């Protein structure tokens, strides 16, 4: 049973620091948002894709990149 809200680890695309972000699975199966890295404070564009089985994949990109 997947949780409605879950913490997922991503790696900062700028400095490589790994940290957790909270994804609200009720907000849609494909979300994107921008968070600031806890270490270098640069903006990270995060794409969260929820699969049909509830598994969430996160893609972290530099803001403004592809
Ligand atoms: Zn960083």
C-alpha cells in the first residue's frame, strides 16, 4: 500500500549532495517543482513521476536545462 506522502532521496545536480524531498502523491502522477539544494542553495528542478504501482521516480535537473 503506497503512502500518500513520501520522502524520496535525490542528488543535487550541482554539488552531488543527497537529501530527501517530500512528494505528495495525491497532487498528480506527474509533477514538477523547484527546490533549493540544502547544501549549495541552487535551484533544482525536480520531476516526480508516480507509476501505476505507486512507485515514485524522481529526476533532478539543473533549472533551465532541457
Ligand atoms: Zn547542491
